[in-house]
C-alpha cells in the first residue's frame, strides 16, 4: 500500500510540473503574439500625452471687438499656443498696412495685448487678427475686429494778415498765407464730433496744449493764440476752442449756406479773461454776438464774426464784452455729409 501511495505522489508531482510548464509556455506564447500590438498602443499613448501638453496655435477673440477711426488703444487678443515674441497684425484681404500694430505684449499662452493705431483713413470693415510666432508659425482669427466710422480730425487755418482781428495766430507753422494748427502737430489736437452716436454734438473743437500728445518736445509747445483787445492790450495764451453745432448725423449746413453759431474760446494764460464767448452765454447777463459759419465745401467751413459793431465777445466769467473780430477756416480730415 505504501508503494502505491508513493507512486501516486510521484505521478502527481510530475503532472503538476507539466501543468506549470504548459501554463508558462501558453503565457509566453500569448506575450509573443500580442507584443507588437502592445508596443503600438504604448507608443500611441505616449504620443497623445505629449500632444495634450502643447496648445495648438489659434486666435479666437479680441477685447474690445471694435474701434473708431483715428484712435489709439490697447486690444486684448485671446487664443492658444502663444509664445514670447509673438507679433500680431490686423489684416484686410491680406493687406496689413491699413491698421497699425505698434507693439505686441506676451501675457501668457492664451493672451496677448496689442497697442493698436487706427488711422483716420482706415477702411470701415471687419479685419482678421493674425498672430505670428518666432519661427514663422501663424494663427488667424477671421474677422474678429471691426473698424467703425470715427469723428474726423481737422486743420485750423488762421490768416497771417491779421492786424484787424482780435484773435490772431502765433504766426508759426506758416504756409505763406495761414498759420496752420494741425491735429497731432506740436501739441495740437482737433476733433469734429460729427459721426458717432457717442458724441454727435456737431461741435468742432481744438486744443493747443493737449497734455497727452506725443510731441510735447516741440520747441514751441504749447501752441498759442494771440488776443488783442480794443484798448491795445495784447497777450498770447494757449486755448481750448469749441465751435458749437456745426455738423453731425442729424443736421448739416449745406455747401454755400451761412448760419449763426456760438464760439467758445478758452484763454487759460490770459490775465484779463478766463475765456471769451461769442453767442448765447451761460452764467452771464452779458450776451455776445454770434459768429457766422459758411460752409464752402464738404470738408471746409469759414468762421467769422459779424461786422462791427456786432462782433462782441464776452470776457468770461461775467463780462465785459469787447469788440473782437475772428476769422479762421476749419478743414476736415475727410468730407462730411
């Protein structure tokens, strides 16, 4: 009996060893068959993991989404895949010269900030925003930014032959006939609030000492006007001038027509008047005479006081009134309706 049990034990051990061997062989065979597929899956997973960590270059939006002509502003550009050194351009049918990007600042992979200059003559249209990375990779956001109609600037012309006038120029920037006060030149800023819903007053304004202009290093900054009173007293002063209700989206002066309007002229350096006003007055019992505005072309207006003695300008804030003659021209940067 003991011999029979011993033999059975040997047979069981042998069978067990054979079963283990067969199992190991099956496993090794299975690994050899599946190994190419397993390798491909691992490589593919590694590739996908690497791609997931790198954002593809894209341009999705801007803030703000529009700007008026003749404007300088910062525009946020949003997207993905941005890197340091990225440069933005504004493109209209492939033309990147209509709107000027003065600088591009990298914030992070999803944001840039572009300092944008929209010229007065920039076409009214929707522009593509293009981001170019160092190395040449390019992303395009189609029609993400609109240029809208802006209030035009203007040039003011004061005659050099002005001995009979109470308001005279500083005599600088001469074209031989007029002293020229042009927008952005030597601290001058001008605007005709004529075309946008946000303004639409119809006023024409110019300032001879605009503190935010970039050309304050001009040798004769700030530009000035000269006020010569009837008693012979004369002084130079910087000025903010407002000619009211001349041209906007709801009313226009026809070419060839003459209308009466109010003219306000600030005289900040004057020792006699803080300002001079022709026309209706606020806060003063003294009323000045309105000026005459004649439209000579779609872009040009001639501004004159009425003939004496109806040329009174009120010395603000409370008078008196002086006989002060005015004669100048306003030329818009573009024709208006």
